[in-house]
């Protein structure tokens, strides 16, 4: 019963603030090298802020910038900074959510011009995800500066993949201005089977990869994962004083539905529910902090998703009261300190859902990286058994990951 299982796991944490080990605590995958601690931009210096390193690289070049609203240098956008310094920016590439970060998830972004600088914008979302030879024409260097959150299905790293691929094919240099990964202090989840690659998972990595975008770019190049094994001319500007044992606190929400650090820590788990009928709080003031559906038995909170144009238009269960759980405290008391993909939530919500034949939507396979996780849950495997099935692939990935780390690791 759901009371015997899910509430046994969550209620002591949600209601009492306890921090006891979980019944299905994941196996230890290594000990932290140092205690985790929170850091902000006052403690580190992002690649974009190190202009003295990369400005000489841009002098006399035709430059494109792939960025969104997170590409800030102090309180000024990277494009505005470079434009004021006389860098010849001929094109802007915009990822999901658009250049200024104002579009909701999954919404196609139209080409246009940046209202502040007049620079042409080319959307890399919708049907046009990879720059064409025409898009790359006349460009000598393309800059990538986007804040990632460290989950395989967060599409900014898919945009990076396609951008590097197009750059390699068109003899354009790639300059990555690195930023910390707010989930860079752990690695977990099933590794993607490339037969099920899509824009929400293009490469054979786990759900939580524990890498910055700079490290990930090095891996894409080094492992020859780009189409036909091409490799681009790649330069990384590192983050000063960053370390994978640091929990970077984001200064700007990376996308409209990840407005808080609680949501960022929960995202690797709750995004899997985007492959089910359940609500993860889109259309509420706590997206990716709530979980539930109408009539969920023994839920400890009630919420009603509403349409929020530009953020969550027509979310699941729009205007219907949902019963479920507010996982905000769980995020801060558990996920922030001992993070893991919380498979118990999937298992118990599947058990409680009245129509199990309709629980898993087709996109779940893409989010999970293969059909295996769905089959394991339907077969009744425990969270511990499912986690154990990941370990061999995870260990193999971590060996590959080590080759490309630019910063001290968390273990």
C-alpha cells in the first residue's frame, strides 16, 4: 500500500525534518573527498568573466554566440559586453527557451533579431536543432555560454553536441566559456543506450553526469561521439576556484520551470515523471517540487495547476486539484546532501496509479535512456535491485569521465 511504502520514506522527512538514512539508500559509489559546501559567484569566477583570457582569441574574427539569459558577466549579458568591446558578433544562436530565456519548455522559437544589439538570432530549437552550413557561413569562432543543470535530458548539452558537430563540419572554432554544474557533485542513473538517442538524450551518459559543459565538450570530442567521429577545434575557458565537491548556488534560474535550487536538485528524478501522466508542479508556484495527480491516495498536500503562458501553457491536470507531495524539504534535507535518483517515487506512484496501462507514456523511454527502467518497474523489482543493475555501466562511464575532468572530483 502507498501508506506503507511511499509515506514511510517521505513523511518523516517532509513533516519532521529528520535526516535518517532512507530504506532504499543507494550503494556507496565512493567517499566525498571533502565535505560539500555551498558556493556562489562570490567564491568562483565563471569563464565568461575571464575576458583577459579569451578576448585576444576573438580579435579580428567573425564571431557567433550560442547563449541564453544565463550568459551573464557580472550584471551584464555576455553579448552586450562583447558588443561594447568591439567584438564582431555576426550571429546569435538561441537554444530551448530562447535567447533571453522567456519561452516555455518545448515551444518552438522563431528566428529574429536581438532587440538590444540588432544582431540576427537563429533558433536552434524546434525542427532546426543543428546549425546548417548557411548558418555557419562567414563564422570563424562560435562561443558557447549557457548555464547547465547537469541532467542528461536538459537540452542545452544536446544543443552543444549539435553546435560542435556543425562547427567541425564547417571548419569553425568552438570556444566554451565554462560554468559550474549545480549537480556536479554526484553521478547516478541509468546510462543511455544509443539506440534510443533523442534530443533529450543524445550520448551514452547517465541521467546525472557530474560534468561541466566544458568537460562534457571535451568528452564529446575525445570519445568521438559527434556524427561520423568528427572533432572540432575546441578551446575551454575554465572556471576559477571551482571544485566538484562544491554545491554551486545558481544566481539566475536556468529556465522558467527551474526557479529554485530545490527544483534543480529534484529535477533529475522528477523529470522522469514527465514521461508519465503525473504533474510535477508545472503551472504552480513550485514547479519540479510538487508531485501528484487527482485522487492520489494519502497525499500530504493539494495543488491545482493552471495555465501560465510563457512558463507552462496547459500543464497536466490544468485547473484540476491534485493530491500528492511537496518535496521541497526532501530536496534540501536529503537531495542536497546525499543525492541519488529516487526510484522509490517512481515505483510507489506506479503502484498507486489506478490505470497502470497508461502510467508510462512513450517519451518515458527517451527520458530513461532505454526501455529497461519501465520493464523493471512493471516487473516489480525493488529500488535496490534497479539501482544495482546500473552499477556496471556507471562505473564504466566514471572511468571515461575521469579523463576529461578539468576540476578536482568529488570523490
